[in-house]
C-alpha cells in the first residue's frame, strides 16, 4: 500500500492551513505555525503533529495502523 506523504496541517490557534511533506521514517513532534508562530505539539495520545492536526496521519501510522514511532 502506497503511503501518502502530503498532509495539510491546520493550526488550532489561528486556523492557518498549509500543506506539508511528512517525514517518512520518523514522527514530527513540533511544528511552528508560519502565521501566528505558535508551536504545535501532538495532542495527548497522538504520536505527532500530523496525527493531531493534519488531514492525513503520518507515514508510520499509515503503515503500522495503531503503532507509531
């Protein structure tokens, strides 16, 4: 199954959205919103910012289902 490598992150602080390319071999724990500069961190129980704020889960989650980094 092919992994989706693009996800649109939406900042919960200001609503800014931006499509980003996700790392393939690891999770991204922090993301700085370019509009308001808030540093996003994963929600409790999520492995990364893409699983919390993205339109697509990170590649490790896509591949492993319920197991991440």
